[in-house]
């Protein structure tokens, strides 16, 4: 065991709202198996932040917890945030932005893999035709909340949201995508923008893509306007290996891409700051209509735990978990959204049993 793999790794666990705690509970069981069966030195710190806590005592994301996560933790496993009882989403904003901006998690990394032909929605295509990774900028763009409303509720109302792009922000996400492509042996990096319409902000993306891309002569680079890229993704997903884009377009492209994966219950993500504490979460939200019914698909969380283990330096476990998820889909040990009949917990039981078997 190397010195780093022997060091205790602290993981903050935040289930959050809606189906978040249900799916995260299954992710925690996976971590427990790795702890018990492979002896991984993982210390889990459970936090009850979310709408219940906020409504009970007004707490969203206390300073001390932020400090512990920032200074002591190696990773965060998050479920989802969002609850109809908090229509202004004050708690969600504090927690999500506290993590994303507080830890400067600038790479939202979303692997798009179709694990089984059973999940492939396109005709004349197989699961092998979909295998790409989206690098979504995670700290800037339209999501920073700059703007405002003027003369609200009158016929002269004005509503503005600014799209904030900095040279530093654009450059670091584009570089991260090229670095990832180089490390994983990809041949091509695509960048999606809308520089024909958003001439100022997205011309910066176009220019930086060319400049940074020139430092990687072994990698082909291709720029598409985002609308065209959405079309080409459906027409021929095999063209894509790594896609880098801004915060807003990354949000949209990855929901579209989740359609290749079997839906929101199958899509995993990492909010990463290379070499630093990073956060892993399923792409889906808190899905209030299905919360508390034991029907949410926990597999996106299982796959997110796989990404986390890779980030923590444990090699091979992500592939192991993804193989188990593939077998769960192919053998029908899954929830209704992907064609099975199991509940959230029973799906977790199956995955945990398989993991124990494969690790023994
Ligand atoms: P957000 O704004 O946070 O993205 P949202 O309400 O737009 O959230 P989700 O919460 O992701 O979207 O869910 C939308 C719908 O997708 C849910 O109502 C549910 O039907 C389905 N869904 C999402 N996640 C899952 C899951 N893990 N298992 C099964 N169905 C899911």
C-alpha cells in the first residue's frame, strides 16, 4: 500500500432532499463494503443539511462544516437539493454554491456511457456507440446569478441575467478537457458555444479553445455551435469523445446525453478541482414526486461513488462498479425507470451482494 492509499480519507456525506437521502444511502453501503472487504481507510462524516434541517432550525450550510469539508475532507458525496416547501431554494443555494464556489469545483465532469443495448434509445445503434465525457464549466456563466429585475410586475418589466466568462475560467476548463483527452488516449476534443450569437462572451471560448488546443498537437479539435452539436450527437454519437462547454450548455447537453444512458437515474457526475477536495453526485435532482416511495434508481449514485474512488486514488474500482451496474441492467435487477421491478433498497441489495462476491 502506498503512503497515500494508507492515509485515512474523509468523505462528507450529504443526502439532501427528496430522493437524495434514499440514493445516497445505497452509495454509503458501497463505501462500507470497500472499507470492510478491501480495508480502505475511509471515514464518513454524515451531515443532515437540506430542507428538513432548514425548516426546523434555519440552518443551511454552517461555517464550521464548510471549514471541515474544505480543510479536512478529500471528497463529498451529495444526493440532491430542492424541496417544494422551500420555493426560494435558499438552503439549496447556500449548500450547492457553498460547495461549488467555496471549493472552486470548476470541472463538472459527466461521463456518458451506455452500459447496455437495452438502454439504447436510437435505432440501428448499440451501447458501444456511446462513450464520451462532457466537461461542463461549473463556476461561471449564467449561473452566477448576476442581473436583476426592474419594474417587476409592470408592463415595462425588465429581466436580466448576465453570462459571466473570465479568461481564467474558460482557460482552465478547456485545459482540463484537453488534459483528460490526453490521459485517456482520446483523439479529439469538441467545444460547443454560441459565438455566432453571443459574440463577446463566446468569442473568448473560441479563441481560448484554439490557443490551448494548439498546445496539444496530437489531439484533433472541433468547434460546433451548440445547436448543431445537439443534432450531431443524435445523428452520430460515435463522433464524440470529449466535449467541453460552458455551464448552461453543459447542463442541457448532459440531460440530452442522459437519454443515451437510460435516463436521469443512470447519469453520474463529479464536481472536480484537480488534486483537491471534490464532490460527486448523481446528475438527477431531488425528484419530489417520487421521493419516499422506494422507487428512485440508485445506480447513478453507485456510478458516482465509482468516480469518487478513482479520484481518491483507488484504481480499478470504478470499472468494477460500472461492470456490476451493467450486469444489474442486463439481468433486470433494476428500478422501474430502466425496465425492472425492484425498489431502491432492493437494487442496492443486489449491487452490494455482487460487489461482495466479486471482491472476495
Ligand atoms: P433539477 O432542477 O434539480 O435538475 P428536476 O426536478 O428538473 O431537478 P429531477 O429531480 O432530476 O429533475 O427529476 C425529473 C424526473 O426524472 C423525476 O420526477 C423522475 O420522474 C425522474 N428521475 C430523476 N431521477 C430519478 C431517479 N434516480 N430514479 C428514477 N427516476 C428519476
